[in-house]
């Protein structure tokens, strides 16, 4: 009797970011230094480029591949930007932002306490991917959030 295969493999979630990087092997090392990523799988191609890698950051998997323009796979640097931000919850936003900056990320929004209850900041990694880093500090009701957003939009602060 065979055991049924799970439709979502063990250790994975329904949605998993799959990043295309110019220099994916260097990106693996950056993510290890910046976010304490753990490398799970690495499949190098015959030309020295990375065909596939899977990392774990916190409790989430993230996949990587090198650019392959012949297959319409290009990263944010080639595209000159990205509309996507990868959101990362951590124990200490400020420490992770500092660690990522020391590893080579550019802080694009310093960490601050936000009206929705998170300590939150943003950065861009050396491969063009945007990240938001947050620590949830307090629960906020939808009504409190709407009121705080209204105050912020009118210039009254949070």
C-alpha cells in the first residue's frame, strides 16, 4: 500500500516566493547574512548558474533561480524595479534591519512604530528585491486602525 503524496510538501506553505536574481549564488550568501537564511536545496546548472535553490527564513521557504532571459526570467535589476515587496515578520525589527544593512541592503524606510500595531521598516536587497521587516507589537481593532489612518492622512499624527 502506498502512502498518498501531500499536495503541499512538508515544510512548505501554499504560497512561496520564488525570486529571480542576477547572481543567485551571491543572493544565497546575502540572505544567510541578512536574514539568517538556512540553505535547504541547491541545484547548480552546467554553466555555473543556479537552476534552483530553496532557503528557509524563519518558518517560511523561499526559492531562488538565476536570471535566464532566454526563458523570460529576469530579476528586478534588469527590469529596473519591482512592484513586489516581501514581508518578513521577525522578533526584533531594528536588529534585523541593522543586520541586513550590514550585509549590504539599503534601508529605504527606517523602522518606526506604525498605527496598525507593528514596528515596521523597509529595505532593498543588493539584487533589487524589496523587503518590509516588522515585529507585531500590539493588536489594533479595525476601528482604531481607521481612526489612526485618518489622523495620519490629515497630518495629525498617529
